[in-house]
C-alpha cells in the first residue's frame, strides 16, 4: 500500500520536528529544517517513484540537496550544521530495512541449521541495503558542505578573525 504523497511529506516534517525538539533545537528555528526535510523527502520520493532509481540513489540525491541548502542557512543562522542537517534527513533513515534485517537474524538464530538459504539472502540483502543507504546519506550530506566551505569560505575565515 502506498501512502499519499502529501501525507508522506507531513509525516516527514513531523519526524524532523520531533527529532529537533528532542535534541533541544530552538523552537523558532524548527520550521527551517522541517521545510528542508519535507523537500528532501519529496525529492527522494520523486527520484524513486518517477525516476525509477534505487532507494540508495534517492537517499543520495535527497541528502545532497539538504547539504547544499542547509550549509549556507545553518551558517547564516549560526546553528551547528550537524544538528540542522541531520534533523532534516532523519526521516530518510532506513528503519524498515534494519527491522527486517533484525527480524531475519532472530529467525536465523531460532531456526539454526534448518534455516533456508532464502532467509539468509533476504537478511543479508536488507542489511546491505540499509548500510548503502547510510553511506549514501553520509556522502550526500557531507560532500556538499565540504565543497561549499572550500570554495566559499565564511567571511570571518577570509579575514583571519
């Protein structure tokens, strides 16, 4: 069953707001990562659904957009990029793959030698997919930040403080 696009964006925004609130982001700043997170989630959905790409590519593209947009905004608002950027992508964490992998591992332990090769393969595939999504998220979020800071250093850094 596919969730309607609008509900998906709202759920992503709620996840971002909850994460930001839990980690004590100032309430006045929460609308910005919520908006960025909803845009990222929508981008991921479009890349996967309309573009026919994998979930890993969807996460890479979405996190790259967050890195490009959040870097100058976090700098301008004088907020730590780590909190700001990660709050924006928290809804992209591959929870379903991690839970399926964990369930598969438990099932493998319970069945022991009687476990089917299909169970082992699906468990490994879910774990590998989750790991690749995390790599894509990390690279997508950090690479734009490093490139922006390299080519467009902050004003204080140009002056030498």
